[in-house]
């Protein structure tokens, strides 16, 4: 696995830490963040696929880029995150 650096609002880190401590669902912040990224990718791919179906286009890898992803990300914003 490769290491990446990212900037996260302190409030979000506190929420993650609290969730981990309270419920023990994840062993670390990294596990939580990896899972959150996976879930977000699934949501976006689903929305992109749905949009493509509505427009009668074929599902292609290239469709995951550009305006479809931008629109999908706008539609599935997490509450309280700007």
C-alpha cells in the first residue's frame, strides 16, 4: 500500500476519531478513510451509470471522467461538508 498525504478539517478528524472510539467499527483513521473513499467511488459510479442509462449511452470507462463525475459529486454531497 502506498502513503498519501491529504488535508482534512479538524472537525472531521474529531468526528472520525469519535466514531472509531465509540463504535470500534474501524481500527484506524486510515481504515475509515479508505472505506469512505471506496463507498464514494461506488456512489459516483452508480450515479454516472444511472445518468448514462437515462441518456441511452453505453457504459464506458471514459464516461467516468468530466462532467458526469462533476454532476454526480454535486448530487451526492455529504451533509455538512462543503
